[in-house]
C-alpha cells in the first residue's frame, strides 16, 4: 500500500491509536479526516494537529454512518483509505446484578458492528479508486481472550474473522484489506484496567506500534501483529490452555473479591 498522497478516514481519531495514526500519516503527506463522538476531543486533536480534518460521528450508531459517508465523499471525493479504529474496552463482571442488556453489548455496536457497517457503506466508492484499502484495527486479544473483558475480546475475535472474509471477497478488486492487531498499548483504552490486572504485561509505546503498522502497510503485510500480539497468536496455537490460564488471573482476583 502506498503510504503517502492518500485521503484517509480514521474513526476514533481524536485520541490514542487513532490520533497517533493521524499524526504519523499527516507527517507522511496524506490528507487525514478523523471522526469521533466527542466534539471537544476532536477540536483538541485538531489544535494539536492543525492539518487534521475533523467530523463528529459515532461509529456505534447505524443512523450516523450513511450521513458520514455522504459528508466525507462530498468534501473529500478522493478518499481511498478507511481505517476502522474506533473502539472501547470495559472490565465486565457478568455476576453483577442489573439487567441493562443494551449497555452490556455496547462494545459490539462500536467495535464490531461499526467496522462492518462502515466497510459496507464506503465499499462502492473505494472500489472505484485506483489504489484503496480498508484497515481494521483489532487486537492481540482477537486470538486469545482476556476474560476480565469478555465482550471486548469477543468483538475483536469477530472483527478478525470478518477481516479474513472481507479480504477474500475483495480479492478481485483493487481494495486491499489490512488488519492491525495491537498488543497492550499505552493509551487511555487501558485506563479502565486495574494495575493488578496489567501486572506482568509489557505495554507498547503507541508511537512504536503505529510506526510498525505503517511499515507493514508499505510492504503489503496484510495481518500486522506488533509486539506481544504476535506472541499471543503463537502461544494460543502452541499452548492454548496455558495462555488462557495466564490471562484469567484478573478474573480469579475478581471472584475472590466478591465471594
């Protein structure tokens, strides 16, 4: 994939991995549009990156995706890359009382339904471009679950599977399909996790993670697994019960606390 001279839409681009993608891709000479749910965060991102274009939109709401597509294509008809990055991660105890079933699956709306809907919405336009790509940001936890965050991990496993299918369906088009599976990365996504939950986990600098991902784009590496994400996939193949047991320790602590 060419890494300069593109017009790129990044969902969840106001902070974390999305913001760092925006920063590095702008430095490479691309036009970048960032979306997000929080207009204040978007404007703050734009103040830090003056060349960044912003549009308020919630990737978790189907009702906003068609209007986002129409706005983007009207303002930036040369769009040729979609980076599905928006996502949330929560620590969920399924023993907790309460029956807010809609909130329970909020991660599915944002992390899984969002990328599927966005890919479908922009695909007719992307297929017309000479060089185009869809990048889905999943997680190293797509390959082995962290049981303290059961819904998040399910969405990332689902996104990994969808990406494989999308790549096959688009094999006769000019649209490349990449997957970036980050390891634990130093962003606000980890803020909901206890320090004890992160014990022994190597946290990767977000700038390094994104740099490795962009290098992967440049060499047409379709599945990019920076840092410990590569180890997670390997360990799940070689010793699945062992790696699941290791990642289950936060749940063991949680269950002791509530018993």
